[in-house]
C-alpha cells in the first residue's frame, strides 16, 4: 500500500519544482487528468474483447493515447508546461475524432468537442491558443456532418447555432476565468498587505515593548538616585551644617526638576545630560567638601546629538560610592572623557580603591547589596544594543590605581 501511495505521489509531482509555485495547481491537475485517462484506457482494454466491434483499431487508438500520455509527462518533467497542455488537449481531440468518425460513429461522442475548449481555458493562459482550439473543435464537430449529410437529420447541424454554442460557452468561461484571476490577484495583494501589516505590527510591538522596558528601568532608577541624594542631605543635617544642607537642598531641588523634565523623554540633548551630571557632581563635591575633585574632558567637542537619559550618572555614582568613598588618604578624583565615533564613548576614571578592594570591603562589612543601578543600566544597554544592532555596552579596564569604565552609548543626530 505504501509503495502504491509513493508511486502515486511521484506521478502527481512530475514537473513540480521549487521555482514553479505559480504553476503548481495546473501541473498537478494535468498529471491527475493524464493518470485518470491512463486508468480509463486500461479499464476499456479489459472490456474491449467483449464489446468492441473492431479490436485492432481500438488497440491502435489506445497505443496512441499511451504514447501521448508519456509525452505529456516528459514535457512536464522538463518544464515545457504549455506544450504539454497543448499536446494533452490535441490528443483528446484526436482520439475523439477517431472514435466518433471511425470506431464508434452515431454514439454522439463528438459532443466532447464542446468540453475541450473549456479544458484549454483551465490550463492555458495564451488566448490565441485557446481560440485556435475552439475553432478546431467547431470545425471537427461540424465538417464531418456536412460531408456526410445522411449521418444525422439535416436540421440538426445548423453551423451558426453550433458556432454560437461554442463561442458562447467559450466567452462565458473565459469571462469567469478573468474574474477569478482578478479576484485571486486582489486576494493575493490583500494577503500581501495583511502579511506586511502583521510584520509591521510585530516590529511595532517589539519597539514599544523595548521602549516600555527602557522607560520602566529609567523610572526605577530615578527614585534610586533620589534616595542616595536624600541620604547625603540627612547626613549634613545630622552634622548640624545648616548652611551646607540648605545649599545642597537647593541644588538637589534644581537637579530633581531637570530630572523630572527629562523623565518622559527616551532621548535627550547631550547638553541637557551634561548639565544634569554637573549638578550631580556639584552635590557630591558639597558632600566631600575639599576632598573631592572632578574633571570633564572634551565636553565642548560634542555638539548636536541626543543620547538616552540617565546612562552615565549611575556609573559616576558607582565610582564615588564603591571607589572613592572607601579611599582614606589623598584627594578623591574622578575624570570623565567624551569621544564621538559611531557611538558616543564615555570613559569614567576614578582613583579609588578599585573593584577588588571594594568587593573585599563589602564582604568584610557583610554587605551583599548588588548595585541596582548597574544592573538596571546593564539591562537597558542590552535592550538598546538589540534595538540599534550596534556596538553598545560597557566594560571595565584594568588600571594601576582605581577603576576605569568605558561606556559605549548610542546617539541620534
């Protein structure tokens, strides 16, 4: 059973290739017609000895039919599709002509001539071929009866009526075919538009999802930063330094105002981010007093670009909190450098205790806190890297004293 099924599939797929998708239905339909014709011939041959009046002629016709079927399959295999269809219809017309005029006359087999132009319309798109087949079928239907007037009653074979029937049937089916083709093209265009709409929707969903994730992370980072700033103000108040506390609070209020103004923006002007960083560094300088020094390099070389907000500040915060805060002797320094290339490169260098010493101090103090801002920024940069498909992220570079982090940030002009 499996072998029969496999053989059937092979026959049905003769001429089907990857580059013949548009012709797929017609190729398989012609294979099915040819296979059905071959099966019918075999069935007729089984009963011919009992019913056929002229077995020799019948066998010759069957042999001719088998030869035509083999030619059709061969042409299909070699992608000669139109020729294969013309050969198939021509073979049907030839066999009908032989049977209706020589083997089985007076059996009305000539009525099959009405069907063949319609089959041609199904298989063949070239109009002159289908019209030629229709005219040939009309001639083969009418001429033999004109030559043999005694074959059918005289009034039965009206040439105008027969031609009208042929032409009318052809026109109706051809019109139906044209309408179906237009409908298929509209459906195809509609499907293509729908597919493009789905793709666009998916891309938009991804974009919106990434935007929401970035917005969520930024929203979480703002309270984190504010909490640290409030701790600094609290520290000054507890020390009784009212003047410094007031100054700190004023700068902090200005910083928060700017932060809130930028909180809804995915990208902000570089100058705005720089202003925010300077205010933050001034707040930290108030906290450390004369022990803290910061330097910003190449800030005036960066013009007319927009960058994601709140990317740089958390790394500066980490440098101060984990590096400089633990430094006991000497001036605490932090240097911020900017370089513009395919991405904005920001290099933050501090002269603190370094990453390993900071981790050791945290272990000794039983501090297991993982920097939220670093994790949030890491997640955010990963999203940006996936979204912009460019070299975005951060890395730490080993130096003799302190810590050096290199940030690669996307920007828009």
